[in-house]
């Protein structure tokens, strides 16, 4: 049930930089899909920050760590009082799953409408 975006000639992307992705032949493609509007692929600041964190601790949000709490406090300080809770997840799929479970818990309803 999982379709790819291309039927005949799939792309084999091997690297990315900024807003571009490159295939195995060196052909450059503008990435309009992968949330690159924020900082792009391979952004030096993000790489440096991620490397620094991985040198200290390479884990995920299932374990407690002060950085998670500090980030949540900094983030919620920029938001209205009603938006004072953070949920950290690993992926868009986890975020969607959590949002659905929260909505069901809050509303008491099980029905969902989706658009294809």
C-alpha cells in the first residue's frame, strides 16, 4: 500500500547540500519535499550542533536528559500560556500518531477524516 512518487525511473539520491539533492550521476535536483525550507540539507551549524551533542550523548527522547527540559522551557517561553506543554517525538509518523491519540483522548471520539 506504500507507493513511490515515480513509476518508471526512480531517483537514487546519494547526497544533499542546501536546497539541492544529487543523484548517483551527479545530477542536481531542487528538493521541494523534505522540509528543507528551515535550514536546508547539510547545514554547517546543524552539523556542528549535532556532532557536539553526539560526542556527549547519542540517544533519543525516551530517556531523561537536562537538555530536553531546557529546550522545552526555552521553547514554551516564546509561546502563549495555553501552549505550555511539549511532546518530543522521533518522526512525523510518531507526531501524527501522538496527535491522533491526544485528540481521541480529549474528544472521546474514535472517528477520523483524512484526505488523500
